[in-house]
């Protein structure tokens, strides 16, 4: 655990979370997609729709962000999918380490997914991207040694599906949906001299 810096450390936490996701998320997205391929065919056959396998879109360079990025709501289609790490606030935390400043900090990972086909695809992509993010974060709970780990089980929420009409290939609609996972962490920091 890194105890060399004073301060709240919110930007350190955001940066380390993005590094963890950048290095692992796309691999996990492909693993989640593979686990769902047979299930997609099975459920679609069962309910009588074309047995299409939902392909996960990978998060490309430039679509990883630090902090709140409300401009993504109106961003062009090439800015989807995207992921942001947001370390909000810092409260005093109790700890067994009295010689340190101890902070309880909320870490949110927000994602946005898209589909040029339909709402069903964007719903599935969003759920699966959240699953992939969560798998990556749970395997990297110390954020590469920056913190001890998560304080409690995270919570997750999703938005409704939104329709956009600014598709670059004509007049067709495209769809986007957002999701968020909230983690609570404790950070120990050296006391300023």
C-alpha cells in the first residue's frame, strides 16, 4: 500500500482506477461476450427471435476519462462506449493507523454504451460492460497497491435507454445507455509536515 503522499488522493484514485481498467477491461469484455454467446442463441430461440449474438464493443483509446464528463451525453457516436472513474468527496475515516490521515472516499465507475440497431442490444451491452468493469475492479481491489481494498459491497445502477438522431450514416437512430458502479474505499495518507 502506497503511503508516501499526503492529501485526500482523489485524483490518485481516479488515475489508478483508469489504469486498471485500461489494462484489463477489453480482455474482460471479450470474456463476458464469450460466456454469453450460447445464452444469446438459446434465449433468442426460446422466445422466437433471430438468434443473434450480441457483440461487445471494446473501449478504445481516448474513451477513458477522469472525473465527471457530462459532455459525453451529447458527444458524437465515436465517443461510445466510454468509461470514467470518479472519486467523489472524502470523509474522515476511522482506522487502526493513528499516525495517518484516513479518508473514506467514494469511487464511481461510469460507463456509456451504444447500439446502432436497437434498444435490446444497448441494454445487453450495458449490462455486460458493467459486469466486465465489476469483474476487473474486484480482481484489483487495491488499485495496484494504492489502497487496502473496498470497504463494502458496491452498488450498481443504470439509466433508461436514450435515442439519438445524429447518426453519421444517414437519418437512422442510434441508442445509448449509461451505468454506474459505486465503491467505497479507505485511503491512508501521510500527515503533511
